[in-house]
């Protein structure tokens, strides 16, 4: 069922229930009002008949009394199927007006009237019977029982029922048609959004929905979807760039390996020294390919969902010592001085503790320290790694006095496979800093770079301290 149909049915159902309750209230109060009005009419008739009886019986003879009754009958309207009886103190019928009685008046009714003064009995088919105690000082108390059918109310109530039922059905049809139309008008922006979304493919993610200018729910949905398209476009662009650059970088060592092997196969006989040289060159290219593949895998791992990365309490001072030892093994001629600042809060059990993944954080430390060694090769000044801690943050600053980079290159260093102009001759793949940025983002940290051409570079890793 579509939203348009569901809204139409819900709106029609709400209105139908409301009109039904309203109609029932109108019918109920109209019925009771007319019933009470007819009861008062019967009581008035009972009083008139009692008055006629008493005055008429005071006449001298029967002919005079009959003439008096005919005369009074001209001044009031006879009710449908009217029957009026007057009972004396001994419950005998002393006067009767209207059609013959259908059945005797129950003694219970006469007794109730004598005790309460009046009584109303509702019967089937809009018939009512009322009893009235009529007191006369000279002749005693009389009970007047009047019965009639409220034919007028029966007709009016039937007409009212027909009008209300017809109006309810007509209102339901009108509201259904109108609700379907207005629901379609209200959902027209949604239909336009659906059409625009269906027309957006992976090749034209630059397109945006046109219903994002207002403040209603549809506009908010379009705005959120446009934000999603922005993220998807950025992700797709990054993926295409990453695949293109990765393919280029992977092709270089593979081309070298294939070239060396083909040259070796072209010559039928070679000296052992030549074969060793070919094998050594192939091994170097294979190691380069392995390092590049490991770097790509680390970037993919660092891009994982943060909730899926296992975290433990890691001491960055110990991790820095471990990274220093590994960099010294890889670059024995590079001098790295370590500087451990005094923690701002000496009461912390783990002064340099962070909550993170030890392997990823070690890779980040190795990347920036190894870069500092590579890009300051031949410089007499040592690389300085400074670790400081405050109450809430821990910072590692690695500063070198190497070749540095221009401002334009500095703004591109976090793009995978980007190589600054000043270090194109230095071996590398351009994935160290992008990987470090991913790792820092995964840990809620920040990486920043300050550099000037020929004046060195300072890389800062800022991480939130663990709460212990």
C-alpha cells in the first residue's frame, strides 16, 4: 500500500469516526428532547382531561355534560392513538377519553403515581404512557393515565437518521476523493525526489536533488541525501585516485622484475656474478613491491570502522622507544634524539597512556620518524622526537632539519601516493603520511605539519589521553 493511499484511508477513517460520534450525539439528544417534549404534552393532556371530567360532572344532567365535552374537544388537538382514563380513589375507571383501551392499566403504575405524583412509561414503537395525580379539594384525588404514540417524533427521527447516514456516507466519499487528491499534492515533492534519485548513477554523482531549499520534512530529507551524495562523490573520487595511483606504483616494481628476468633469459650463458646481480635486482624490486603492498593493506586497515578495531591501554613513551629502536635498525646512520617532557599530572598511573591499537600507533610513529630520517639525509643536525603530556592530551613532535617542502606541497602530503617536488629523488611511495592521518583519525587524534623549504619539517601527532 502506498503512502498516498494510506494517508487517504487514515484521514477518511478519522473524519468518519468523528462524524459518526457527532451524529450519534445529535441523534441521542434529539431523541431524548423530543421524548421529554411529548411526555410533557401527555401530562398537559392528562390535566385537561381531568379538568374536563371534573367540570363536566358538575353539570346538571348528562346531556349538558356531553355537550360540554364536545365543546372542549374543539380546543385541543387529539394525539395519535390517544387514550386517557381517569381513576378514582378506588382505582375504578370513572372517565375515559379516546380509543378503547388495549389492556388494563397495571396496578403497579397506579400505586407509583399515587406515591410519586407522576410517572412516565416508555413502550415500543414510540408509544408513551404517563400517569398524573390530580388533586381536587372537594372530590378527592384522581389518577389520570394518558397514552399515545409519538408519530411525529417517529417520522422526524427516521428522517434525521436518513439525513445523518446519507451525510456520513457522502462525507466519507468526498473526504476520500479530496484526501487522495491532497495527499498526492503533498507527496508530489517526494515523487520528484524519487525520479531524481533514480536518474543519479555512479557516473554523475555531482548531481543534487532540487527539493532542498525549504524547511519542511521533505526539504530536510533532500538536504540529508545531498550530504550523502557529497560524501559518496568524495569517496568515489578518492577511490578512483587511489586505484589509479596504486596501479601506477605497483606497475613500477613489477616492470623492473619482468625486465630483469626477460634480459636474463635473452642471453643463453652468463657468469655467476651476472646472475647474482639479476637476482639481487629482482629481490630489491620484490621487497619494494612487498613494502608497497603492506602499506596499502595498512591504509585499508586504518580505514576500517573504528568500532571494529581492537583497543587497549598503550603507553606512548614505551611505544616511542620501540619505534626509535626499529628506525635505528633500518637507518643506522640517522641520529634521533628523544625528549620526554614532564607530565602535567604526576598523579596519573599511566602518564603517557592512550586507548588505542598498538600496532597502528607504532606504524604511525615509524612513518613520521622514518620520513624524518629519509628527508634529512646528509644533514648534520639530529632528528628530535619530543613527547609531552597534559591532563587531557598527549603530543609527539618529530622535527628534522632536512629539505622541507613548499606550502603547495604541504597541503597535498596527505593525498595517497603524492610526492613533494623536493623529495622525488628519495625512495618512497607517498603512503606514509596518508596512513598516519588515517590512524590518527581512527584514534580521535590530529596530525599537523609545519614545514619550510630547505628549513626542515615538524610533524605533530596529538592524541586524547586515556582516562585512568
